[in-house]
C-alpha cells in the first residue's frame, strides 16, 4: 500500500505520516534529499533512519543498507547497527522516480506527503495500490498550530491557505480536479491532542485492504446506492441490486410503473400530496420490486443476495421471501425494520446491516 497524504497547511500531514511510520511500519518517501538538520529531527523522532537518494532506477528489494547510494544517519539515542533500523526514509529526485520505485515495490507499505501538484498526482492515482488521503481542520485551529513560527500572522497564514487552495498551477484542492474529488478518504483533524487524533485514526482502520479494493459488500452496496440516484420518487431514493455468485442478476430503483408519469412530475398523487381520494395508495414500485420483476423467479435461482441501500418494507419483504432470495443486506434503516426482520427470520432468510469501512 502506498498512502499519499495531502491537505492545507497545519492540517496534520506530518503527524499522520509519523503515525503510519511508528505504528504500522510504513516507509517514508521524500522528493528531495533532506537537509542535515532534517536528518537529525527525523532521527530523534524515529530512531535510526536510512536515507537513500534514489535515481531513476528502482531500488532493488532486499538490498542491504551497506550498499545504499545515500548515507546512514544514526540517532544519538540508538547505537543499533544499520541492519536493525526501525524505519527508512528514501529521497527521490522527481515524482516520476518515486512512482517507478513504488510500482516495483508495491507490496511494501509506503507513505509520502510530498506530492504537491495535480500533474504529479494523477499518474499515481491510476495504480491500484495507491490510497489518497486528504486532511483538513478548522482554519483558526490550523493557525494556532502554526504559531510555533513567531513571525507568522493570521493574514500571512490565510494567504498561504488561499495560495494552496486557489492557485491554478499548484493547488491540490481545486474542485473538481483536485484530491478532494479523487481522495479515497477525507479526514477532519479538529483534535487538540495528538493522542485523540491517533485514536480516531485507529478507528478509521487506514490500512484495511478494502480501502484499495472494496470487498463484495462494499462493491454491491455502492452500486445499490448509485442505482438509487435514478429514482424519481418524491419521498425517498432507494436502489437495489440482485446478486447470485457475485454476479449481478438485476438492478432496481423506486418510481412509478412504466408508461406512467414520473413521480416527481406528479405521477403519484400519494407521494406528492400525502393524500388523494382517487389514489389512496402509493403508485410507485419499490426498488426491490423492480429488481425482482426484472429478474423473474427463474433467474433469481439458489443462493441469491439482495443488496438495498434501505431496509425493505414489509410488502417488499413478502415478495423477497416468495422469490427465493436467501440473504438481504441493507444500509439505511426504515420504519418497518422490526416487522421485516421478523418475517425474514421466520422464512429462514438472513438479514444483516452493512457497515461501511469509512
């Protein structure tokens, strides 16, 4: 896994990087060789650090520290030999050299916070082992963190922030092309204590492999949520995916029947007004119904799983039971959850709520 950390000034990028290095054994990557003072600072924080200036050629896996191109900097706190180094920092002359290295060493846990422009970022994002994490925090809190520099004024800090956010050449936060749009994970670091931030990171489970490649539940629930955006129902948007053997059999979303005016155009008086003498019942088909109708009983088959972004209502539950679905996975609660769960239990159908890794 290769984690790229981005974010505005004093959002906690170095704190997150140190957490990954110290707690999860990540190796830190830099774009330029650090100065001697930086070497001392890093050594004091991490113990012994190996610094290697990488050329365009990838660093061969398993190469011993004695043959490194750079230098070995020993912390004054540690007299351990280089072979027992607890952490490694590699410096690269360009983003392209860094990309080449991480591509050849993609099974190693690596991290950087030195990707500073969109042009450099985009080639990394097409790799399946790259996780882009954006950090942010309230601007006043970030300014207080940055006040370790005595001469820094609030006006100067806001100018730095604005350049970072709005500079058309170098910004990483530009919408829709910046990391906020592409990031796999957004973290708000509004914590006053590092220990609290660390606890939050532990809860997020940053190194979970499903963040790089979603598991089946995440994959199908995301598709169910996407299907819900096709809904035109005035009450709520619901999407459903019918799956068998990890293959999609049918999809559905709620709305009026075929040939009837869309719900949001007034096709269902019940949804639009809440009451109608002519139509006391809702005319909309539910997402689960549409998916089951599209598939038909014969195509549902054995062991089918229905993914819904909302727990099925009682009427849909009865139809799901009748068609032979063996498991229902939902994300959001609904007002009939207990009644539906009771029917599913009696019918021997597994019902469970999906929990996102985020």
